[in-house]
C-alpha cells in the first residue's frame, strides 16, 4: 500500500530544532540528509537527544503556476524541550491543533501522498491553517515525519513518512 487512510488527530505544541532554508524541490534528496546530519551533530555537541524521527516542516510551497519558486522548509529534529539555536540552527515550535495525517511508503510517493491527503481534506470540507504567499501557499503547520530511513532499510522505496497538515482553528 502506498499510503494509509487519512485521519484527523489533535496534537500538542512540539518544540524542534532545525535549519531553515529555501530550496528547489529537486534539491531535497541532497539537502535533507545533509541538514539532518548537521542538526544531529549539533544536538550531540549540546548533549541533547533528539525526540522522534527527523522532520521537514514546509513553511511555504510554491504554486503550480511558479514551478521554479523555492520551497521554504526547516529540516531537523523534535526535542523534548525548547532549545536556543546558534543562528544557522534555529529553534521553533510546531503549533498545537487539529491535524489531518496519513503515512506514505516510498520517498518516490511523497508528492502523491501529499496530494491524496489534500484531496481527501477537500472532499471532507476541511480548511487548512494556510494563506496565500507571493510564491504559493504558506502553512501554519505542515510537516513530514521521516519514520524510516537508511539506517532501517537501504531501499528508500520501503521508507515510511507521515505527512501532517494543521487545520484552521476557525
């Protein structure tokens, strides 16, 4: 199965630490492992264990009308408590609220998994905590949790990733 049935769940605010940057979609396969490693090394230097799997927070996603626009993402790790970054590594919090989620299998199914969740939400009349930005859609809380990775299985087609998008509070 490429992805699970979408579901709704309430989530608490969650602190995280990461590197925020603007990247092309095709750069993600290089940038993700680089930033995950860099943030993990920084956490290790601080004597802090990351909590849970690595994350990718999508602050802004380009519209299909601007395919060359950059994604605004933060790549890093959840933490048990708020930390202070160092400039390059920033501290932030995923907001509390109601989220729509699903898990997709295989990194190659990421776009399709996100699309399935978005289409399901549209059918349910769900509205995202999002707004128009000059390059596309900005989100109050849109994140992928990388549940599996190369340490679990060398075949990226077997990796599981949870996508979660925050619903509007209204």
